C-alpha cells in the first residue's frame, strides 16, 4: 500500500503503542499490530514485513531500557544475538517458500501449555535459579531454533524465549524478560532484512508505527522493572491465552478447516 489515509496511520500508531507496551512486558505485541495492519488493508506478506520493521523499534527500546538498568549482560549475549539474527533471516526466507500448516495447528495448544506452566508453577519470582544447561549449549541450540521459528511463523516468540530463559537458563522472571527483548530485537532485525530484500515492507507506515512502538515499549519496560514478576507473570498468562484464542478463531486456521467448523 503506497497511499494510506491519515486517520488510518494514526490508528495504526495507537495500535503500535499498545503493542510495544504489552510486548515489552510479556511478549505478544504482534497480537495487536498484525491484525491492525491486516484490517488496514495490507497484504499478509506486507503485514509481516511491516510488523518486523515497527517491532525493531519496540524491542530495541525495551532492550536498551533493560540494558541501561543492568538487567542484561550485553557482552555475554552478543554472540547468541548474532546467531538469532541470522536464524530468523533464514526462517523468513523459508517462510516465502513453504506453508506453515503444521505450526498453525500446533501453536495454540503450545501457547495454552505455556500459560498453564506460568499460572500453576509455584515460586516463579525474580530470583535466579540453577541453570539446567550451560550458557554455551543454550546459546547454540535454543537461540537459533527460536530465531528460525520467529522467521518462519512468529507468534509466541517472546513467550517461548521467556520460558526457555526461566526453565533452562535458570533466570528469574524479570531477567528472563529483559534478555528476551534483547534476543527478540535481533530476530526482528533479521526478519526485517529478509522481508526488505523481497520488497514487502511499507517503510513509511512502519516507521510511524515504530516511533509509537518505541514509546510504548519504554513505558512498559519501566513498569516491568518496577513491578517484576508480579506484573510479568499474570500478563504473560493472559497474552498466551489471547494468542491461542486468536489463532483458534482465525477462519484460515487449518485445524478449523480440518474439523469443518
């Protein structure tokens, strides 16, 4: 779309602000931004590309804020961030060639399982615990896998990262959220590079939304650092359930077509 009405751009900016706010705390910003872009009349491919552009601003804003407050060791995370960048770029290119039918069917149930994990597991606090795998193994396996997933499909990436940092790396909830935004910034950047290469990014709209995302993410990350697990945990549960519901009610969901509903 080369010509978008001013009032539509304003509404998209408001959606981006809300997406940045939510995403900086618990992930799931795409749950707001992607439907908004589709309703505005963008094609599915251009929606994904433009979402990556505005998402770079939101995750970048949150990552900078968390890092400035000492929540992220940038030097230690940098190699895995680069790996996630290239994995997401590869995934985005793969997404242009193969259908994501299996992912669309399985993802809602995976998100519900994650929601139940965070809702029912006791003692999920901001205190770090013992890591289950070494940082090197974590970086060489989890980072490229989630980066690849983010490029191929995308929804739930933030939730998967938070879960991995808590359950495998032993991070507390706030620290896991902070590191998630750092990695998610890299995957968004990698996805954007791939989508830009095939020309499916609306730069003007994406940049306007990006500014709004930046502001929303700044506000959200500040609240997350102030309230920690008390805010992040319930919002993460709600976001996972909302994403699962959104995928299940989508008329294009292959599961619905299989069941004839």
